[in-house]
């Protein structure tokens, strides 16, 4: 469902629940990009919120970007979701993400 847009949240919810019963883990991809929606992240039975690589790119040098990513992590944890940061390319980025409580990271 990477490029899918949900028009019927109840239908999407039921389909995701069915996939979970079959053993699938569900991730909300590219969170922090313009397409993501807090409504979907909060209402759908997803397991993982994946932070978009663009949100990670300037994490070390831009304080406002750190606050933005920290907010995503805090919000995802408040919804009891695992957080995966994508696009981590520098040890400094990983250090910042660890300090923020990010659960996982990928390059």
C-alpha cells in the first residue's frame, strides 16, 4: 500500500486487520513527507511509523529539524508504534536518533 491513498478509512482498517491476522506487520511509510497523514497513523492498526529520509537528512545541523523528528518519534510512541528512521547515513544522525528514542534506523 506504499502509494495508496485511503478514501474509506473503515475499509482500509479492516483490510489491514485482516493482513495482521495473517501474520503481516504493517508500516506507515515516509512519515514526515507531504503525503503522510496523522489521521491514518492514529486510526489504522499499523505497527511501524517510518520516518522519511528527507526528514533525517539535515537532522544534525538544523535544530528545527531535530524538533520535527523528535515530535514524530514522541507522537508515534504515544500511539504505541515502533519508529524506523530511513536514510541514516552518518554516525551523528544515529546518535541524535538514539538520544530521541528512535527504535530502529536504516541507511
